[in-house]
C-alpha cells in the first residue's frame, strides 16, 4: 500500500513540475481558503443585517472560493485547454452558487 502511495505522490510531483504548479501549495490554498470563505459568508450576513453594502464581502467570498483555481490559471504552464474550460465553468458555477447561498442566508437573516 505504501509503495502505491509513493508512486502516486511521485506522479503528482512530476505533473506539478511539468505544469509549474506546486501540489503542496495547491493543497494549502485549497484547504486554507475554507476558513476565510466561511468568514466572508458571515461578513455578508452581518453587513446585510446592519443594512451595509455587501459588495466587498461578496467579492472576498468569491475570491476565496476560486483561489486554488486562480493559482493554476495564473501560474500553470503547459496546461491542457480543457483545464481552462473547467476553471471557467468552476468560476461561473461558483458565482451562481454563491449568489444562491447569499440570497438564502439573507432571506433567513430577515
């Protein structure tokens, strides 16, 4: 089992070198963006309750949601075209779901 994991890890590292993406940094961005994302969602609800603008918290929430994809988009090299399509779909879908979540949280806050 451990040999299989080491082989898989070596493959991931090779892909990282080939595409100029550090898999450890990607994982840190992926996991590390969760707390600020949740905090930004709470910021949206708090601002809405206080009748303040929610533009900045929405942008912050979207940024933290797509941060790992942005890392690949900005620093990735020799990435297949379909990866860019997936990232674009991810950004579009995340914007849509974020909109729905915000509307849901705002309606429950009222």
